[in-house]
């Protein structure tokens, strides 16, 4: 009675209505937070699936190409990897071969591009194997002794084919030559080394050593590396999810800015700079590099750099 006289009954009813409306809005907000959390988590899962699917696509494309070859039973006589001293020995042997005029075929077959007519004419039914080896440098001689494709660390980007009296095998495509910068850039790990390849003596060159013979094992003359505290995947919902994503992106940006600050002066001080790392961050440093490639090397910066260096400077050898 007193509430009605004082007008408080109407106010209390209004308060109850507002509390009910507020509760309804809170439920809507919570549902929106959950949807946002699910969307962010779905994006993270999608990014991981994209990386896995890209690798799977490459594998399946190769299998499809094999299945559609006119000669499906044809295969390489041998497939092996060469690195370091093995690569230098292989290049030295091939560079020392001399044939008669136009007796040695050197060709380049990029990943995207036609197989040169000279390669098709020489390899005939085995030409599809050359395409499977691409991107590759292809060598053959008119006697049939040499018949191979090499997928080098520095892949060819343009097609060519030349018959000459010797093979053309520039060491810098296969080996770390001159003064080289090599870096590993991941979202949380950075490492870079500067390497000097020892050159053969003048007397060795005068004695007829090939260009490959004159390239010695690289010596690392400097190193710098660091790890950054970048948060991993977050599965909790609510506002903290968005804040976590922004914080993680900021941490990665700061990490890459620090990496660029180290790489910029090195890029000006070396003959060439090779940068490998995560596909998702390479774009942030690609303008500083002469060559980039994807690498999954992880762990301590120095150990990861060594693993990435060895993996990158590996040549796949296909005997045809």
C-alpha cells in the first residue's frame, strides 16, 4: 500500500523488467563470445590444415603425373641426395668431362615451364621422368654415359637447353659460395650466420682444377640468434580470446622487426642472402633476400640454423 502511495511499486516493476532485459542481453553477449572463440579456433585449425594440404597436393600431383605418363612402368634408375663434400665431388667429376663439339647437353627445366625440345628429342620415352624431377638441371651426353637430372638448392626459373663440348654447372647453384648470409626465420625463432667458402689455391687452378674443385667447405664467421616468447594456440572463449590473438600478433611483429634489424646490414655485406623459414612469415623478410625457401627446422637457434643449412644445401640426384 505504502509502495503504491509513494510510486515505488511502478519503479520496482520497471527494475524487474530491466533486470530481465539485462539478463537476456548478457546471455546474448556470452553466446556471441562463444561464437567468436569458435571462429578464432576454427581459423587456427584451418591454417594448419592448409599447410598440410599444400604438402599433400604436391605429393598427389606427382602421383597423378606418374599415373598419366605414357610409360607408367618407367622409373628412375636411382634417386639419392648429395650435400657438402659429396656435391663438390659430383660437380668436379661432371665438370671434368669433355666431349666433342656439341656432345654434352645441359638443360634447365623449371617447376612451371615446358621441357625443352632438345631434352624431349634426346630422352624420348624417358622425357616424362625429367618433368617429374623438375625443377631440375638435366645433363646428358651423346654417348649415353651421362643421363641424369639434378634438383639443386637454387632451382632454375627459366628453361634452356644447350649442346656444347662440356657441361655447364655453376657451383653457386649447388653450393654455398663466396660470402654468404643464411638465415632461419620463424615466428618465434631467428638465427643467421655469415659464411665464407674457402677457395682453392692459384696453383690448383693453374693445374686445371674445375670451378667446383675451387669451392671449399664453408666456414661460418659470425652468428646471431634469439628466441621470442610468442604465445601458442589458445582455446579458451570469451573476450580473452581476442585479446590473446592481438597480443600474439604483436609478439610476432616485434620478433620479425628485430629479425629485420639484424638482417638488413648483413644483406648489404654479403654476396647473397638466403632466408628460409615458415611460409607464413617469409613474406615479411623476402625483400631482403636473394633466395627464400620453406624450412621446418626447429629448436635452439644455432642448432636449428645448422639443420636448415644442411637441408637447404642438398641436391636431389635422379639417374635416368
